């Protein structure tokens, strides 16, 4: 008997047992499935369509807001809101209307883009990945969930799992970088952090996996552009993070804006139902991205809004973000017989299921707590500080310029980021407050006290330097011991709709570097950005580069700690820094160039190197680690057996340090050519100076040595594999 028949029989049994007791859905002791059916069978079409909307609220604290931005009546039947306020009274008033003024009292679901914290802001997700710290990622998600929950939210539109390899695309900032395994690992942790042990627990909020799928392949890096993604790339790169996060129990998914190979995701039943639900096993609800249904007309697959509403519903979008298109057009589609109630009931079932699982019916209201008691708790602040410290990446440190030596008494400070607040917080700032930010200037002053005399030449903007600034700069550069330039991008230059055609630093910032280099003083560049930067044009002029990313509230303190050696930098790149923008897309896990064995002249550029400036995994430390005794539990093994590879790592320097081991697999020969290496395990651990640690990677061949084909079918083939860690590799052989 097939699943469909079983489900129909189950629904019929449920219906019979529910119709006798219309209040069954209010009974928390009943199974969620029964509660859903009990409620669904009582709902009118208008009530059902109401649940299939998410509108916007909270642009003001006006409790009497009864219309959304488009002047639409905020009826108690609206299922959800993007809720911008942190005002619990407004949230509770919205909830009161839904619970007390609607016929069936279905609570409303309030969500928001809590991407890297609510009020306590952590580094951007791309930076988080560069920390390689699972614990910090989990703690940050838990804190974000708690602060959100205490502000009336039960849903965040996070984590974003779009594997991003083209730094021109601004949303690379919100991803966990270029590698599918890395995105999968951090996605699982984020989901577990947001959703906690149980969705109905206090401080648990629903996660939302986005953007399903292929959005990061936006042509030429321009947001909202079409995407061409091969089936093999879908299964090999795009879908694994979603698969992993679905297995972690993610409650919701957001469908993406992009046209995927000519079929926009918002109307793509193959992706939203066949792949997402039937192959990946997702059983929550799908919310569309902002106005993506109306966009189906612009994307030239829908003739009008009625067309778009039907296509989107049939594809598998359960909730419509902002367009209100289901409420406006599905009644007509029903009258015309273009659709029946089945897909509508299915969509409402999924939405109600999540609301029951969240415990919204039992506890719809939010306890009012003061700001002091819900934000910036001391542990949250400590977590945010550690995260900022561990996500920063020391890219260059010529002649151990850093940390600052005792003979450095005068430092010249310049650049647009020195006393910046707003851009340090990055894009999607949720309720981050500039006044909470520790600027670089504040951080340095607090860290070094009177030990160093900082001369800060103010006035550098992101895009130009005044003559006055330059003359002051030149004058002070004569007498300083070191120049520190805090440079980079504005937060709005990355994030949504934040594409850039060049990853270079702006000309004015390059000018400061080139000018500073004339005085033969050590130059340290601190860069803040939401994307990888192309730094080859400034690298020769500088002695040290620290990539700060957009570190959240405490970047100033973190980078000061790195400059003083209070913090031993431990970040490693989760995305490649190209030599030049023209190399994009460039990523470590690429397939072989047909002539890569013929020497560097083959398959190269006439005007640039083929290698990046800083590769995936790059990151310097103040100490040295030596790897030795790489060994394997067995060189030959058969299917079903596991193999453990281990290596000893010694900290041979003078400073304690946290080392991240990145374990790769190289599947030398396969029926489908495999990337030259694939990250399959990582671990970060503190190694005190002078001590050693043994790290190991237990290889599960089916998980770690298999590959997928264009249909998503996994293959494990016998043959040789190399396990790679740092610059060492060891062969293992899977026998027939
Ligand atoms: C935006 C973004 C999406 C976000 C949503 C709600 O357009 O694409 O990531 O969650 O709208 O703000």
C-alpha cells in the first residue's frame, strides 16, 4: 500500500475521530496530527487563506496599528507577521486579537530576520564559519533565540545555507562560505541552537532554512539574477546543507527568489515538493521569500497574479510573504475549478502543525521583561566577544609585525573603520544598538592604555580622503612608529542586494596604504567586510593584515586583543580570497583542470595567477604547530568497515593557541570526476605552548568517501583515497 493511500486512510480515521469533538484541537494532550485535523475541519476558506499569509507589523509601537504598509486590514485571521518591534506589548496585542477576536482563536506566528543575534550581535555567519567553533555557534544561536523569544518572536528566518563561491554576490556574508560540508555542519548547529531540545520549550524558536535553492549561483553575482545550476551541482553542493539541517528537524524552509534553469523556485514543484519533501524528507512549512510570488510575473512564467497564485500553491509554497496573493486570487481559482481545496488544506495543515509544535496555543503571550533583563546578559556578551576574537583571520604577518612589540610607542591610526559603529555590526542588524558597539579606537585605547600614544587622523570616508586628512596623515607618518589603517566596506555593500563588481578596496583606501608605505614604517591593515576581498594590489605595501569581517558588537575589543597578543588569532578562511575579482568564482573544492598536470603555463590566465591570494583554510597564528605521525588504523578496508586516521599536533611556539584541523578526502579516480579535495571533518582545540594533542578523524566510508550523481544517488566505489590534513596526506584503499 503506497504512502499516499496510507496518508488518506490516516486522515480519514483522524477526521472521524475529530468531528465528534470540535474542541479537541485545544487539548494539548492530543497528538499534534489530531489537533491539526480537528481544527482544519472547522475552518472556513477565508480562515484557511488567512493562515497562508505573512504580513508586516511593528514599524511603530502604535498598538492601534490595524493596517499593514499596503493599507491591508490586519484581520485576526492573518497567520503570521514579520515583526520588527521589540515591544512586547505590541506583540501581545497582535496575539490577543488573533486568540481572542478570531472565531477559532488560532495564535499568530511572529518572525524576523535574526541572522547573527537579536540585540547581542555576533559576527556575520561567514565570519562565524571562519571561527570553526561549533560551541560558539551553538551558544550564539541559543542566545539569539532567547532574546528573540523574550521580544515576542517564535521564528527566525535563519540559517542561510546558500553555499557561496562568488564574492560579488552580497549575500555571501550571510552564508557559511564556499564549502557544502562546512555549511551543513554550521546549519545543523544553528537549527539545534534556535530550536533547542523541543520547539515548545521556553526560549525555543523555529528555524527557517533559506533560500531553497541555488540562489547563490546568481549570474555575475547580481542579486535576483537567474541561476544555471547543473543537477550534479545541485546534489553535490547546493542541497547537502539543506539535507543536514532538515535531518536536524528544521521547522520551516524559505523558498528562494531565483529562476533555477528557467523555472523560478517559487513555481518549481520539482524542487519544492519532489526534492524538498519527497527526497529530502522535509515536513514543515514553506514560506516564500519577500514578494517572490508577484515576481513570477516579472520572471515571465506567470501571466498575472491569479496565474502566479495557482503556480505557487501547486509548487508547494504554503505561506505567502507579503503579497497577500493567495487571499486575493485563490477564491477565484477555486470558483473556476483551476484548483481544489486539497493543496490549500495541505498548506494549512503544515502551518498549524508548526504552531502546535511551538506550543503557541498553550502559551501565545510573551512575558514582559525589562531590556536589562532580556538583552546583553554577561554570558551573552562573553560569547559575542569570544566569537569576534575567534572569527578574525590573520592573513599576513610579515616578520612577525604582530603582536605589537614593546618598542612601538606611537601609532598613527586612520581609515573609515577606526571609530565606526554601524558597519561593524554588519548587515541584518536586527535590534543591534550602535551604542553597544566597542569601536576599534575604543578597543585599542582600552587595551593599550598609556603604553601607546595613538594619533587618530579623523575624516577618512569609505570613498574619499580630504586634502586636510592627507596632509595630517603625511605629517604624522613622519614621526610615528607604526601605521594602523582600519579599512573595508560599508555594511550595505554586502548583504541582500549588495552586489559588487569588484572585490578591491576603494581607491581612497588604497591611496592611504600607498601613501603610508612611503614612510618606511610597519603598516598594519585591519579590514572589515561581509565578503572576501581582493587584496593583491595592497598586499605588497603592508606588513600585516587582519580580516575582521563584520564582527558584531565587540570587534574593537577583539582586534585590540589580537594586536596586543592577549588573543592568539585562530580564524581560518571558510571562503577563498581571490588574487583578483576576475578569478571568480574560485573555490578550493574544484574539479581538475584538464591540463593541470602539464605545468603552470597550461590553463592559466595571461594577466593573473590562477592561485588565489589567500586560499580556503588560510589563517596565521602567533605560535607554530607541527604535525607529525599521521597514521591510519588500516590501509585497506572493505565496505562497512570504518577507518580512523590520526595525527599529532605540537604547539612548538611560546603562546597557547587554538588550532583547527581541516580533514580532507581526495578521491583520486571515480566514475564521476571528484573535486581535487573535499572537506569532510574539522575540529578545533586549544593546545598549550609546548604541548601536543592527538587529533583523529573516524572515517565512515558511506558518509565520507561516497559521492552523488546528478540524480542525487550516492555511490561508494572501491579504490584509493588520500586523507589530507594540513600538508600531509595518507593513502587508504577500499577493496572490492
Ligand atoms: C528578504 C530576504 C530574506 C528575508 C526576507 C524577510 O528579501 O531575501 O532572506 O528573510 O526577505 O525579511
